[in-house]
C-alpha cells in the first residue's frame, strides 16, 4: 500500500507542479503551434525529465543540490531568463512566417534538451521540490516509485496540454493560430524581462549569499 501511495502521490505532485501557467507552459504552447505535436511533446518530455531528476534528488540528497542552487541562484536565474528571452524573440521572428508542422529529429532533440536545462535552472522548480521534501513521510519519500510517479504525472500534463492546443488550433483560422503563436512569444519575452529584473534586484539585496 505504501508503494501505491508513493506512485499515486508522485503522479499527483508531478501533474500539479506542471499545470500552473508559466514560461515553460507558454514555451510548450508556442512550439506546439509553430512546429507541431512532436516539438510540443519533446518540450514537455524535457520538463518532465528535469522534474524526475529533482524528484530523485529529493529521495536521496536534496540538501546538496539545494545548497548549490542557493549559491548559484543569480547566474542560473539570469542565464535561464536570457535564454527564455532568446526563444521568445526567435518565436516572434518565425511566427509571422508560414508554420512548418514537420520537425526533424534534431529539432525534437533541441526542444527536449533546451526545456530540460531551463527547468533545471528554474528556482520555482527547486522551491516546489523543497516543499515536497518537507511534506513527504519518510517511507514514501524513500521510495523510487515517487520519481516514477512524478515523471508520469508531469508528462501526462504536457501530453494533455499539447493535445488540447492542437485540437483548438485545428478548429481556428490559420491567421488566428499565427496571432496566438506571436502572443505566446511576446509573453515569453515578458517572462524573460521579469526574470532578469528580479534576478538583478535580488542580487542587489544581497542574494545569493
């Protein structure tokens, strides 16, 4: 029963941390609209993989990674925000052109790796797993089924999101879909600016220690 609790609890947690709208959700939607299902799923898979890595660390030695990310919080957040801005500008430039649903293997791999690295550098992800580590019982927290559940829960959300976005876009005019893609790219740029400003502001107030 404890193993099932770990699996179900992990699935629920993975789904919950993936669901809130943030820069990674917008990035996944933007890539789905511009590049198609494979790019959207690859982006979601990269995010789910990063969530799984943090879950594995939570089960074993979360404190070590927490200390590392606390020390390097500014460069992680600053560089991650810059890259999100780059992706937003890239999406903005390509959004006005004809969309190309076909994505090659290299493009899919790029989508997965970039989303994985961005999620790993996201302080919000770190805080989420700090809360998980504090709330889990010792038996469930030590089970490797917890990361497995989180992986399934997180990827299930991204599968659901990309499917809904494709279903909606297929029933809308091409011009509206393109406008939606441009709007998501602009939102990515705004997320980037906010992340850069908040990182600099935190640094000016003495962070990281």
